[in-house]
């Protein structure tokens, strides 16, 4: 990803090196009699730089959005699903887009997933990489990581997208 932005190959691995913040979430989705009315997880983007998902081997449910259409993420045994989150969108000043995704429920079967959210040190500012900015490409977002995480929890509950509230 750093190479795609013409940055040093190690740029992100160095930035996330010693003090990065990683959150692990286990998701359990019980069977639901009304999948047309109830999401397992409503549409959202992740508050991470990248998320690594280990999805259920038997029950699908994860979907992502592209051009206003929802697509199923296929189950590929033992494969990890990696998606971009808001922090990478901010660092790249919008070059990479965080992925809108959701989980739908199943009438018959329960489903499990494990998500690892990789992000920056809590005390760091989340702001675009300076080398990516110039007069034509001004910074589009800025916030301290711990303020972002606090904000995200609150905003998720309101149904809005956190990244939309950070735009300069
Ligand atoms: O259950 C899944 O497959 C995805 C979970 C997810 O999107 C999340 O925990 O943010
Ligand atoms: Fe997610």
C-alpha cells in the first residue's frame, strides 16, 4: 500500500511498529427469524487502518458495498478477509477508501467471526501523510486517535459514519 502511494515501502510498517493499537472482536450472530428486518451488524466502516477478519467457515453473512450494490463475501476455507478502515483512508488523504460492509442474519444457523482491528498508537494524531499533500491536495481530515475511538463508539450508535464528521 505504501508503494502505491509512492512512499517508502516500510512507511506504514514503521508507523505501526512498536506502539500500535490492536483490538480484537469476537462476533456471535444467533439465528434470527426476521433477517429482512434485522441486521447482524448494520452498515459501517471500521475505525481501524486495516481489519483482518476470520469469518465463519460454514455460514455466510458478511457483505460489502460497491457502487450502491451489496455483494456477498464468499467463504474461502482458512482464508482471511482483509479490509481497509477509516484510519487508512485518513492517512492516505482519501486515496484508499474504507470499505462499507454489513452482516446479514440467517433464519436457521448461528454464525461466528473474529475481527482484528489494527490501528495507530492512541496518542498519535490521525492525519494524512505529509508527503501526500500539496496546494492541490490539502489535508482532508485530522483527529487524535483516542478521540477518534471515543467518537466512533458514540457515532456508531447514532447511525452516522464517523469519518464524515472529521472532514476539514
Ligand atoms: O462478522 C463479520 O464477518 C464482520 C464483522 C465486522 O464487520 C466487525 O466486527 O466490524
Ligand atoms: Fe466491520
